[in-house]
């Protein structure tokens, strides 16, 4: 965490004491240093600890930083077996702290950044991956109508719409021409698999550092960062997570590329996909390379937006510029995947 705070705690305290039953100030506020999108803070108060998440400052791309959607999906998932923090209050009055925000419970969990899990005993590492796999399948099996999320996104043609959206987002935040991105923007719409009708809640950023694990057990206490969640195709989440098997371990990407997974006690990508399919009742996944290439493209577009905000001075993380530089290598990895065919 960092103690650099850009919020008027007096105004925030007065607002929350009036809006949230049982809330008691004063507030001691700390900003989490990680994350590239919505600034997030820990609030220490007389009534307990909370987490506040807000929109960033400055001009924002259309549909980006939708904290109201984060709040809504977490509130809905509180009734299910998918672990989330408790969503307490959404404030859409920007005059309170300068932007919209919401308040949720503080979950004392363990965050892992290295997918090799060096801090976990070798024989227990596979259990952590199995837990991520279990929660992913549980999320994709939710009856969205039953939990009030039936209108949380548009039905059908998910990949077609996502490719169009992230192409626009990328071009709106472009700071230099990247040939691989230009090639992907042209290639992906031409290679769309036929829509198979699958629709589920998708997280949109399902990766290792968006889970709060139990301090000593391979159990997820909360899945966080629901900003990109929507109704979509479940294979998008699976492929997005599986990118980590292909990203280099060294450097900013923190993947599993170049590591001896067997020696580390980690599942292979194929085994992880097989376990997911078993949980979902599937025989396998066709067009897997398309889903992977799409995931690399989408992440490249996201980090390009991070770079744009960093150059404009509106990034949430001090590492934003370094993360933003990943747009080129990520898109080149996608094109390499396409050209090699595996």
C-alpha cells in the first residue's frame, strides 16, 4: 500500500455515516499500489475495515471504469457460491470525493502474483489451480436470470461484439502504430467461429492476482476486479487465464513460459482445460487457438489504454507505463500463435 491519498476524508466520512447504517468514522485511508484501472483504497474506521473503489480522474473512454456494474454483479453474486466481497454501498454523486465510488467489505486474503507459486509447497500447488478452475466453472454455471443478471449484457455474437469494441478502444488510445495489432484487427473478424449459443456471466479479467486466497488453504475467499464482467461466452474467461501458460515468466508478464511445470508441480494448459471441460460437461473445445488469439488481442488493447492514461497522467498504478508497453509483445504473441497454429 501507499499512503498517498487524493480523497477528502472529512467529506467521505460525513457522507458514509449518513448513507451506511453502522458506519463510524474517522477514516484512515490507504491506497492500494497494485492495479491498473480503478483506484482502490483501504478504509480503517471505528466500525471496521472497508475497501473503496472509485473511477479514476480525467477524461475516460466510453464504457470504461464502470464501477456501477462492478457493484451490481458483486451484490448479485453474494447470493451464490461464487466468492466475492460484500458490496455495501454505491455512490454516484461525484461531488463527494470527485468521482463515483462504491464501498465493500475488506477481505483479509492472500494475493499471489507469480503463477509458479514459489511460496506454496510443491505438492499443494496443483490444489490452488484446481480451486481457480472450480470457481471459474461455478461462475459459468450460474443461472443469470435467477440472480437478477439476465440483462447484464447482450445475448449472442459475443466475440464479434468484443472484437469491434476493443478495436475501437485500442484505436482511441493508440500512441504508435503496432503492425501486429493492425493485423489482428483485420484477422479476427474473418475467423469468427459460428455462435454456439453459450451465454454465461464472464469475469473479463480472470487471472491469479484477482483472487484473494485463504491465508493457509487453497480456497478462494473473494474474486475481485469485476469491472470488465458481462454476459458473454465462457471460453473467453478460460482462454484469458490460459494465456499465462504462454507468457514469459521473466519480466512484466509473470507467465509460466520457459518453466518446467512438471517439476514445479503445476498442471499443463491442456490438463487445466480438460479439468474445466469435465466440470462443465464438455468433450473438448474447438477453435481453441482463436480464443487464445482473441485473448491476447483484447489484453493488448486493455494495456494500450493503460499506457494512454499513464502518458496523460491519469493512471492508477506507478507501473502503468511499463504495463502499457506490453501491447506490442502481446499482439505479436497472438500473431505468432496464429501463424504457428498451436
